[in-house]
């Protein structure tokens, strides 16, 4: 469908937030799903670009409680995102969505533990928006890491939802110096030694190396994890097989999954 840009905001460094006027997509979207975007850039680049749905958007003047559009959060990393960042309010773009499978946290009492690396925070804010209506009994946790302070996004939004924040940067410019698993592991040890605490569910998005580490940590601590995989995509609907990845669950053989249709969120159980 063709839609218009309501607003484009430059956050910091290479990061931008785009608000799109697309009520039909917004009203059927769930956290973890994505859209395929093509702006008016002709045949170069040829393919659409996949973006997680960052959150739903509602006009402050609207009398309806229904969302009127979506937001996407992206980092300029190549020709497509560079041209997207150069667009202005009112520009038309073509999008397909919502696509893929999202997060599923409809279960008994649990502690949500969000883990993100850099731009991996994008789909987790939409999930936090949903959880605010669920009357959580335990404080949700956010573990967010980046190379520098410039890569740490959306903190104020998560503070408003009463998340406990754990921040690391590789250069020490915000939070603690190091990587996010340096803080995650002590937290999980603490929870492990607290028999009255409910199970935590790890919800993660970020670079593949971090996702692999989160999977191993979830097995070590016998925890369910839901990971949103970042992957290059050509079609977004499962036809081209260009986004296939290998997944291996404990004691099971490899299975091949399309990130665009079987994912991008995969639930992995430790047993």
C-alpha cells in the first residue's frame, strides 16, 4: 500500500524515527512483526527494506482509540536507509505488512526480561506498550547495550513503564563499561537463587552474535527465550528463501527456518 510520512525525526547520530500514516496496518499489527518498505528511489536500490514495527501511533487530535499509523526506528547503514532518512514529511512510500510472527507473552505470572543490542531495541518498545496493560506483578527488566552512548535509545519510554534499566557501552560513555551479558548473568544468578520469584522470559533482539549468546544463556538457566532475528530479506513473504537461518534446540537436530514467515520472533525452550 502507498502511505505518507507523517513525521521524520533525527534522534542522534545515524538514528531516525519515521511515523507513517497507515491505519489498516497499525490495527492488525502485533509486537515483533515487521513491514517491507520501498521509497521512491527507483531501481537503485532495487529491493524493499525490512523494518520492525517500533510502536503504534495515534494522533493527539483523534477521538478514536484506534491507532492511525506506525513508527519505525532505523539506523542509516547503507544506500536504502540513507535515502529513507533524506525524505521529508508528506513524502509517499510503499509498504507491505504487517508481516511475520511476533512475540507471545500470554501466559501465567512471569518476569519480562528484555535484552537488546543497539537498534535491536526497536521492536521491544512496541512489546512494552502492550505489557503496560497486563498488570504485571513483578518489575520488568531491560538490558540494553551499545558501542557508545549514541547507541542507547528509548530510555525515557522504558522509564515511564517502570522498567529496571541495566545499561552497558563498550567505551563506558553510558552505564557500565562492557557488554550487556556482563550485567545479565549476575541478574539471572540472583533470580535463580530466589525460589519465591517466578520464571523469567527472555525477549531479545540484536546482532546475531548476541542472539546466539542469549540462546545459550537461556539453556544454561532453563529459561524460555523469544528472540527477534535481524536478517537481510528480499521479499518478506517466504518466497525467495533468502532469509533462511539454522536453529538448533537442545538435544534436537538443526532446522531451517525463514525469518520472514516462521519468524522473525522464534520461541526457544530449554528442554
